[in-house]
């Protein structure tokens, strides 16, 4: 039987292997210098941190360790957002608390040390993030470890950081018990076929359900609306998802938050018996 950390690693691998996922790296498509192989290496490198997440130590340390290991490949950032979701999910699974209420409690009990680990993780890899509000410049995550004294002086926990991250889909899951992740996990379990195909269909459903925050931040609100509408068209049989995947890669429209949520849903599904 796989451990929660091993299921999390498998979820990372299944997510990137699923195809087609419009705009994202998958086993049929690369993004310039960011390739499928880099995601495979990132999943392998993340295991030490995921195993820490299954223990009782600080989640921030587990996250930073996972990101540092993930970054040990030549492509750059592959699964930062996935790991942000997986660390509390693994903690919950390892403590028999893999439920929305269990996740709410685990995340609410995060500490200032966890926030510091989250910020230090930005030292290991470049992450595309939106500009912070003017009043939060001293807490810009891109400052990395330089922001830790401010976190400590203000007593800001990782849950506090997520609660202040307005418009970020992963942060919204963190502070609300992972509702989209759990809902989509049930849809994956109710689906059929190989896990990679179930994951790809989950990706389309999640993208059609809500605008992707990463697309909004990197390509603009019009592109985010378009991605959502065209994902729904794929579900309705009006567009070919393979063709859309090629087009979005060419245009640089990358629904990265949707990929993160898909990974989280695959993990929960694996923990609940998804056969592989």
C-alpha cells in the first residue's frame, strides 16, 4: 500500500501525464525550455518534503524542502502550486483527517514558522506572481527570506498569508477546506478509464467551472474568460480539446492554477481508492 507521500508523488506524475490539458505541459506537449521530463524530475525531487508533510513537523519546512527538491532539474518551476496544496493534504491524510473540516483545522493551525518556510521556498525557484498591493510591499513573496522578519514581527501565519492572497485559487482552497479539490476528487472516482484520462477530464471541468487565476495574472482577464468558455465548449463537444491544447500552448495561455487543483483532486482520489 502506498503512503500518503507516495500517493502525492504519484498525483504529480499523473497530473502531468494527463492529456490533453489545454495550455499546460503534458506528455504530448512541452513549453519551450520547460518540458515534460522536467515535471517528472520535479515529482521525484519533491518526495523528501512530502514525507516531511506526513509527519508532525512544521508544514512550512516540508513545503520548502519539497520545493527545493522539485527545483533540482533544469526547467525551473514545475509544481510549486501543486505542492502548496499537497503539503496540507498529505498532512491530513497521514493523520486520518482528509476531510474539508480536517483541512480547515490543519490550515487554520498553521504558524508563523510555516509562513517563513513558504517565503523561503521562493528562494529556490522563480514563481510568477501578481504585484502585491502597495500596503503589502514589505510582504511581497518575491522578497523571500528578506520578508521573514516582517512576518515574525507581525505574527503572520501561513493561513494569514493565504487569507490575504485575494484572487488566488490555491489560497482560496487553503482557507476554505479545499472544496473544489474534494468535489473534483469525487468526480474522478465516479469516472472511468485510465487515471491519466480521468485527470485530463477533471482539468477541463475545473477550467470550465471557474476562471484560472494564473491565466488572469499572466495573460489578462480576457484570456481567462476565453479559457473558461472554450473549456466548456470542449465539454459540450463543440471544440476539440487537442486542438485547443495546441493553440493555447502556442499563445502562451497556461491555466496553471487549474493544473494544481487537478493534482490535488487526483491525490484525494488516490487516497480514496482510485485504481492505478
